[in-house]
């Protein structure tokens, strides 16, 4: 739990990004939480993340890879081509 507190403290010191990512743009955090409430949520999410990884690690990796790698075949490769 100490690591979670240190991570939370570090994240509170860093400035927020000006343009939210796709994931954060769809979800706004409450601005009225106390630091203790934010830490409790942070720790809960970290525990959930660990349990999800234990239960679904290979499936998560496969789904993540499928999102990053296109479904098309790679272009032809000619080893004799200069570029």
C-alpha cells in the first residue's frame, strides 16, 4: 500500500495533460474528492488490475496485440531492394 501512496503523491505533483487521451476524455473524475478518497479509489483500482491480470492475462495480451496489429498481411519484402 505504501507504493500506491507514493505513486499517488507523485501523480499529484505532476501537472495534468492539457489534452486528455481518448480514454480520459470520456470519463471525468470528481473534483471534490479528498486526497484520502482519491487514494482509496487508486488502491482499489490497482487491486482490481492485479486480479484482472491474474485471471485474464493471456487474453488481455492477445486483445491488446489485436488492437495494435492490423488485420492485413504485411507488404512483400525484397531483401535485394536498396530501400
